[in-house]
């Protein structure tokens, strides 16, 4: 047990001095990803697009002023001059639209909300991926550190076996077997270094950093977090899952669409006013004449072959489609939350079981080394004990980081990441 504690201290120190470059914490990594990731930036631009669309829709309630200018050249003057000029200003103000303008504006407002929820979903995916990438680096580094530890143990055994061979207490095959095992460990170190490089490259991509930029990640051994119940996480997903909120917004958009289409059954009332200047239409032809008008217009479709009704029914069925999709998504979210919860439970149980296996493997190697020095066992047994310890160490640290990844997955499934 004492050796196990010393080994953990060795890993902590080696992790602190491993490589050079800036050290990134988990919190800093999440902040960098949210701030720098191009996908997050793209989703933010979609929110701005929706916001400007809402602002454009708000102008529909306001009066519109337009201008016009016309010039006509006649082949010959008859009852007018040869050159006709018209210049006019017109003002129109909607008075009653049967709820169409209010519905259009409400739709635009909901589009802003929906774009915001979609942005939240992108950010939550990004945070989840960042945490997975962060712990993937730590997993790869632990494999690297374990391989180096095994290399030290193999080198120590090689020295012992070589000394025994010189004294005639071991065969040449014992030494060769240890050398082959040492060569295999060196290959594992190379593979582990490559795995670290690949994990860091993927992580840099998420953070929108240069792939060749050197950095380290701070190791974290977080305590067990509040597990809560499956019902707690499921209810949380109903409240916070951005995909559900986005689809609920879509349902409201289609509800407003029904009202907008039904406005076709109602009259459209508007105030209009105009001011015009004419030249060449009345005598004297070379002078400008002005006139103005003001009035109210009422338009109502009397018969359009059922077009309005068809449009209303289309909007009704579009809303029903969204309702079906929302019900399906809720079930999919429930399944995702349950799967993530079971994965967390599995990771939690595995960690406890593997921790005991690690202690057993450590003790087995200690006893096997003692037996070898007493000539009571062979090199193959020592190599098997070292391999068992290596496997137990890797499994233990993998389980620790898999627990953190599983918890992040549960948070994402419930919409609890921020």
C-alpha cells in the first residue's frame, strides 16, 4: 500500500512537469471554446439575423412614405404640353389587418428565441466535447506515464536478471525475454506519445487554437459529484434542454402562422394620403400644379376559390407536425438521459472495483519480485505481474476520467451544462 501511495505521488509530480508550454485548466478550456469556437460564432450570427428580422417586422406597424416621379414626352402637343412631369409623395398607414401584422411580428420574436435556444444547444455540445477532449488528453497522458513507469520496472528487472545470469543463477533466455518485454514497452511509449499528440490536436481544433501550439492541461481528480435520481435529471431535461425549448418556440411560430393566415377572412383597412405636383397636363403648361388627397381603403376577398382556407389548413397541419416532433423529441431526450445515467452508474461502480484490482496488482508484483530474488519464480512470472499492474493502472485512471466524461454526458443530456 505504501508503494501505491508513493506511485500516486510520482504521477502527480510527473504530471506537473510533463512537457512545456501554457497550462490550461478545465474551466479555462471551456471559456476558450465558447469564446473562440467558429461554430459558436456562427450560431451567434444566426441569433443576430433573427434579431434584425424582428426589428424589420416591427416596422410593419408604422406609416410608410414613398415617392414617385414620372416624365413623358409626347410626339406632339394636343390638349397638354409636349413634356409631362409628375412628382408625388404617398403615405399609407395600416389600421386593421385582422391580426396579420401582430402575428408576423410575434413570429419574428419567436424566431429570435428559437435561434437563441439553438445557440445554447451548440454551446452545450461544445462544452461537452471540450470536457471529453480534456479528459481524453489526461487519459492518454496517464497511459504514457504508466508505460514509463513500466519501463523503469522492466529496466530494474533486467539489471537483476543480468546479475543473476553472470552468477549462473539465471539463463540467457531470462535476460532475452526481459529485453524483448522492454522493447515492447518502448513501442507502447511511442504509441502513447502519438495518442497524446492526436488528442491535443483535436482539443486545439475545438478551442480554435493553432494545432502546433504547445500546451499542457491541468490534471483533475474531482470528488464524486451529486448523483441525484434519474427522475431529477429527467425533469431537469424538460425544463432546460435547449432542443426542446427550440421546438416549443417553433410550435408557437406555427400557432401565430395560423392567425396570420386567418386574417385573409377579414378586411384589410388602411389610411392613405398623397400629395402630387404636375406640370404639362394643364394650362399654363410650364407651371407646376399641386394637389393632395386623403382617404381610407378597405379590401376584402369575396371569393378566391378557397385559397385562404387551404392556407389556414396548411398552417394547422404544420403545427400538428411540430407537436408530434416535440412529443418524439421528449421521448428521445428521456432515453438519452436514462442512457447517460446508467453510463454514470457503470463508471462509478467500475472505479471502485478497479481500485481494488490496482491494489491487488501492486501487491502481486511486490511478492513476485521477492520470489524472483529468492530464485523461487521465473522472469515470465515477473513480466506477467508487471503487465497486470500496467493494465490495472491504465484501467483505474481510465475509469476515473470515464466517470468525469459520463457525468458531463449526463449534464448534457439534461441540458444542465453551462
